[in-house]
C-alpha cells in the first residue's frame, strides 16, 4: 500500500541458491492474497549471491504512475 504497487504487473522475486521450496510457495500464496496476478522468479548469480549468501530473497514491484 505504501508504494502504490501495480498489482497487474509482475512482482519480481530475486533469490539465491538454497531457498526452500516452502518459502517459494509461501511467497506465491502471499502475493496472490495481496492481489498480484503474476510472480516472476529470478535466480541471482555472482555478486548478489556472494553478498546475499544462501537462501537470500529480494522483492521488486512496479509502482503506479
């Protein structure tokens, strides 16, 4: 609500190796409950994995104009 996210646009979830399948399912379910129509999963590599470590997660959405 704070960032006025466009729920018709994909919600991007960036993750690193080691993220449990149960966490992915919980994110999908929560995003759906919050009105997002699509979740786009992106596996992070290199620098992000090095700094984030195993099982890190980040979320990015698009705000409405």
